[in-house]
C-alpha cells in the first residue's frame, strides 16, 4: 500500500482531490485556493440543489489539538458560507473511534448541522486501486520500475500474433497509467510515419497538472523560406489559426511540468530531435456554422458568386479571425479584426483559392469569380441579403484568369457531349487550349474559325459526276471533320463536328474530269473563312455536301 506519510503535502492534496473528482465522475469541482477557497477544496452541486463540500488535508499519523483546530475552523466556515447538506473530510489517515466521534460531533454556531463524513486512507487506497495512474502520479518512479521489471519478463513470452496483439493492448493500458491527467495517443500519419499526440484525460488537466512549453525559434535573416514561416507564425500569434514550423527553425524546447508522473510521460531530460512544431488555435463555434455567399462585383456590373460556409473563429493576442470555405475546400476565406473592431469595423477580408487537380465543373465558378476580380472587382460576404464584410476595390490585373475560365468552361461542354468529367491539367499548351475552345464553341451551336483555306475530301468513283456538277465558284461546303482535343494525357476525338465554308471553288476540277484522282480539293475564295461547326444530324459523318446559295 502507498506510504502517504512519505509524500510532500502538495502532492498528497492534489492526488486526493483528483481521486474525489474521479469518484464523482467530474461533478465535484476543484476550487482554486490562490485567492482563498472559501473553505471548500471541492464543491459538488447535486440535482436537487443540495451541496457537498470536500475539505482535503494532508495530515498523516494522529490528530492533535492543532490539527483539530484547523479542521474545525474549515468546517465552521464552510457551513456558514455554503450551508452544505454534506461535509466530507478527505485525509490520508483512518480515524480512531475517538477521532471519528470528535469529527461527527462538530456543530455549527447556528443552523442545522450537515451530515459529516470521514474519507480516510482506506478510501483513498481503494480509489487508487481502480486507476494505477494515480499511484504512479503520487509515488513516482520507484513503483513504476517494479512494474516494468515484471513487464519485461512478459515481453519475452510473445510468440504468436494473438500474444502480440494482447501485449499491444496491455502496453496501451500501461501508457494510460503513467499520468491521471495526460496520455499519449499514437496513430499513423498519411505518409506512414508514427504520430504521437499528447491528449488530456480530464477536462481540468491543464489546470490541475499544467504543462508549460518555452520554445526558442531561430529564423535566419535573408532566408526567404524563413521569412515566410516567420510571417505565418507571427500572424497566428496575433490573430489565431494554424502554423507548422519546421525543426530547422527551432533552437530549443524547454518543458516544465508540475508532477513527476507527467515528466516521465513526456520523457523530460531525454534528447529528441524535433521535426516540426505545430501551433493550432482552439476554435470558437458560437453561432456557427452559417451558410453565406462570397460575391465579386466589378464596375461593369459583372457578378460572380461562390457558396461558402462560415465555419469557426479563432483568436490571438491582437484580434480574431473568422474562417470559412466552400464545400470542396477549394476556396478559403478569412476575416481578420482587431479586438477593438470586433462587431464594428469590416475587418480585413482575404480569399485563397486552389483549383489544381479539380474537375472543370468544380473550377468554373471559382475561375469566374477570379475573372471578375481581375477587372478591379470588390469582394463581399453576404449572409442572405445582409453584407457582413467587404474588401477594398482591387486594381485591374495585367495577368488574368479569363483564359483559364474559358478553358474550364470548354472542358465542361466537351465532357457533357461525351458523358465524361475532365480534371484541369496541371500544364496545357496554347494549341490545346485553342482546340478545346473551338470544339466547345461548335458543340454549343456557334462557329469557330479554322486556320485552313480549304478542305480535301475523298469521294466514291460513282460520285465523280456529282462532284463535277458542283458550281465552279461560291459553293457552300460541309465536310465531316473528326476533331482531336488533348486534355492532359487524354486525346479525345469528337466525331460529330464538321468544317464549313460559304464561298469555295473546286480547285482540281480538270484532274477530276480526267479521272486521275478521287480527291476533291475545295479552296476558299478570297476573303472567305472556313469554320468548325456541329455536323448536321442528317449528314452521315465523313461525307461532303456542296450546295448553292442559302
């Protein structure tokens, strides 16, 4: 059993208070005694409104007059201030019959006396048996070494998968026994690495068993990457958020703990390389999430909208940040306000977009929004008809998103025609963009100019007279033209397009009449244009039609 008399008073009182909290399933609330605890180390309010006050003492051995006086004063003051239904003395010593009669005989100066209970060493030992973490927390490393010695022998007995699984579970439970306030959660990261996360076991862990980190960063002057990380770090400190500082910028991490148990859990004193240091604000979701709209509007009344959700808000030393994003996570918005502006000023609105690798139909509304902003638009966030913030008008940009927007729209049209969705390629040539834009225009019922001055078509021997019967000049021509579009690594062939010209001539009429060829060469007359169109439904693919006027 635990030798309570060998422990320093502060550790005894912290452990006893923690065991009371565990026993009451957290309904007994510790009272910080820094400014005076008003004669209540822990306070528990029951469903019927009655109150139980817990008084924790570190006394061991026997009660003497001085100790009896201290207990009596705490009892009298607690009854006067709080009028509890029950008053409990928690102390690591079991009472003698005389001591128990003395305690239960305590009476207030006035009013009805509460029920008085003594929870002594036996009660504390029983509670500690339910959670060995408290034993390690109180006794320190000595008891842990004995347990580990026995465990080392058991490790050598692992010979099957079932035994290995059983030992893994046992080790997880052993890890939970190191501290009653904190535990390590081990998981696998996306890249297969082992991720170790310190988690609180109790809501009051940070208050009852605080951990302090003093991190020294080293951002080298003249290093662009260091400047970028430093700027992000300072922004998070000022307004909240999340930042990851690589280990190369960390000079030292000093950890300070209250209890030896937590120190052993954290391996304080052990040298360990830090790969990265992550700071992440605890979000406030009061009144959130809320559906909203990100709106762009320019001087030409062009308007673009992106549905977003305002998700949470975080705070730093200078102000707070309201955060939101679209459903796919391609658009992120931040509204930063200093604390003196919260609820008043519009704040600073920033929008970040990333359409890399997404489908064309997902990127279209975002690229349209960017296109409007390129022309000097103003951004606002709307909650229904109410504008909650607005950015200053931006200067027109020399490099715009218009071509990207048109290309994404073209991929949408092509995809709809063949029943397929296309992702935006990471790289695309101007030739491939042009081919996609012409195909989309033709598929939409428009005419797209072709860079050709004529067209050649094979004809059957039986159609020679029919070809020679075409007018010499001014003929209209429709020739089926399979059109190829390269989209990333795919080459798409569109068979339902055709070439069209409204003023052509049969350039090789004499050769056709002589029977030396079965290829008709039709050339545009001066000033005429050849167009890519959607093939008429009545014309079989791969045939040619030449008509007169109209």
